[in-house]
């Protein structure tokens, strides 16, 4: 099969033949139909996160079809249409048992045994536990969620990370009730879905904050009541004017920068909640004055992958999609073949909110 392989940080990906092993116990092989490009892929490729191994196949927002299943695989059967998430869990450790599979502490076979090999016989790592820039992936059954037969795979692929994380930050982590005010700092793949979730949850005031004004058209179309650009004036002053001096009840920081976190803290109301939904590069530190957090009885929390539980959250997302509340097609900027992977990655890093999607024609 063909895959786009990266042989080092900041290197162009090379489309070449690789081999994939057969699934073992609890594992499933997926024929990839679509793989969206996420900011996390760009961080991986740029060296923003430590501890990576090369050569590697990136890509982790996958939708496709089951082609083979190993022993003890219960839910997935050949021909099933699924999305593939990077959330891999054992189901029994203390975090899984408490309903937090995204924090699973168990080391599974796929965490230590790479199943891909290139033409030279080198093992090829599955970046972010998926390796979706390939015609097939081999994953643990816990990484799958079923999708309807009539759901387009390009749109379904977005559910695997960006939509799941943004939606979960609002619904699972913050548990934001209706009628509240909210701001989203960073209108990228996660932030635009924080906006969607807050709009679905009937936020009264919904403020989009970003330094790229081209994102605001999509943000307004998905529910933003106000759009603010820090380069065009004081965001804090504007937010206080919009909220009559109160600040916002909820802030969702969906940009991995210290400036975004510090901006979020400045506009948070008394008893407000700030959720950090983006994973910054290694070494990023933000300055927050604890006295304000204490005096205002504020909450600051993090959420990994939107605190998602695939069997619970994906059906809800599909329900919102079918009802027209959750927009997916509008989030796609362009479709590219695997051979155009480097062009797709280059344009994905230009700051737009919408996703580029790699399509596989089988």
C-alpha cells in the first residue's frame, strides 16, 4: 500500500510503498477513505513536541471501512464504516473505569510494536497512534466509532479529533448551561467547533477572537455574535463593553500559545470558567495572576481530546449533524490526493479555520 512517510522534522513527506501487518488480538485494519489534516499533525512535523520517532506516518483524523479484525474484536466487522480516533484505551485501568478513557494509563501492544515497514525494511511509526496518511491503518478496537452508511467520509473524518475536541471542551469539560456568555480564543480546527458547540448549547453571547480576520466569516455563520481581532484594538476593553463590564462566563482557549491563555484570563468573569483545549508546543508557559483567580472564584481547567468517550459522544455529534445543527461540510477548505500531501499541509498551516482533507480513491 502507499503512504506518505516523513523521515525527519520539517522534511517533505515521501509517498512510497509500505507494508502493514495483519491485525492481532483486539486490533482492526481500516481501509482509509479520508484523512483530514489537523494542527497536531503540523506540530508533530515541525518538531514542536518532543519524543517523536522517525520515519513516521502522520494523520489522525480518519474515516474509512473495516477490512480485517483480529481475535476478541467485538463491535467492528468487515465492511463497517467507522472513524478512527487517537484515543486508545484498555477499558479497565482506574481512569477508564472512572469514565476517562482519554487518560488511559495502560500500555497496549500497538503502543510499543510498530506494524508498518518501508521498502528498506525499517519500521515506520504511526504518528499520533493512527498514521492516517496511508491507504490502510492498523489500530486498537477502542479507537473506532461507527458512522452511518450515508455519511460522506470526508465530513465524517472531522469528527475524529477537531470536532470531538471542540465540542467536548464545551459539553464534557465545561458543561456549559444555556444562556451564558462565552468567548473562544483561537478559531482554528478546535476553536471553530467550540463555537459550534456553544451555539448548539444556546449561548447568549458568543465571541470569536483571532488574529486572522478571514476566519470571521465562517465563525459568524456558525453562531458567533461578535468577532474581535487583537491586532485591531484591545480585546479586553471590547469584551467588557459587550458584557457590560462583567466579562464572559466561559472562555475556551483553542490556540496553543501563552498569549491566548493570558488573553482568556483577562476577559473571564467572576465565577467564570476557562478551559484550555489546545496543546501548546513544549516549553510554552503563560503568566496568570493567581490573586485574580482566587478573588474572583474562577476555575481554570484543561481538557484532553475534549474529555471524549467515543461510544457516547460520536452518536451525539452524528445526531446534531443529521439535524443540521452541526456543520461539517462547511469546515472543509479543499480535497487533495495523497500525492498532493505536501501542498495540502503547506496550505493547512496558513491560519485558516477550515480543514484540508486527503482523499483516497480505492
